[in-house]
């Protein structure tokens, strides 16, 4: 059956199909859904090339079978359960902002802060690895922390973790990776 003939035949049967759907369904919306499901199933079979000898009884039987099937209950969107894990996007944005702020630091401070955060080493280890005196490492890290606090609108002495906690709405329980005001001691604070 050519596509145009299928369309004309199914369109001619739609009033009878809707009438039967209104009888079988509990409400007008359910009747409309039921008629559409039956039409889609029959249309898909015709589209796959399956031959249907008598279209009217086949379509009406498909509608009756659809009416007998138990329907999945759908909850309204406002009463749907919320995801059990919070969205990751705000956290990623906050991390990106912190990394951009670190990249914007002067080269010496940025390099030390990146090494400190990625390696998790103490200031003394940073001094050994870079060949800088411990006092230089300490002062550069203190200046970097102060500048980051200013750029990220953090109160003096607060942790980068505070940004992540704000984006989650509560503390995540994850270890803090850097403390902006640790006094230069170099220890990584844990949350």
C-alpha cells in the first residue's frame, strides 16, 4: 500500500477510532493518548511493509488491546523525585573559577600554588624541589593566598573548599585541597 493510501485510509478511520477510545478510556486525555498509541502501532507496521488485509478491524483491535494494557503511572513534573546526587555543574564552575584565578597569579606564585595543590607537598618540600629558600616559598604562597581570597571574594583565612560548599549548599565531606589562610605552615587542611 503506497504511503499516501495508508495516510488516507488511517485518516478516514480516525473518527471511529476516537469514538471507541472515548468509550474505553477513563477520560478525554486518556482517550486521545490511547487513539494515538493505536495509530502509531498500526502505522509502524504498515511502514515496515506488513500487509494488513482489513485495516478497520485491525486498528480497532489494536485500540482495544492498548486499552487492556496496564498504563505506567506518570508523576507530574512538580512531584517527581529529585535526583539523589546534586548537580555537578556548579561544583565544576567553582573549580574552574579557582583554577582561572590561580592561572592569573604572577608566574612565581602560580607555579608554587599549582605544585602545592597537585603534589600535596609541604612548603619545605616545595623549597627543595624548586631550589628557592623556604622564606621565599612561604612569602609567595602567603601573597598568592591573599590574592586568591580577593579575586574569589573569600574572607581572609577561608578555604577554597568554602566555594565548593556554597555551590553544594552544604559541606561535601571531601578533603580540602588548599587552605587560603593556613599561615604558611604548608599543611593541607582536611574537612
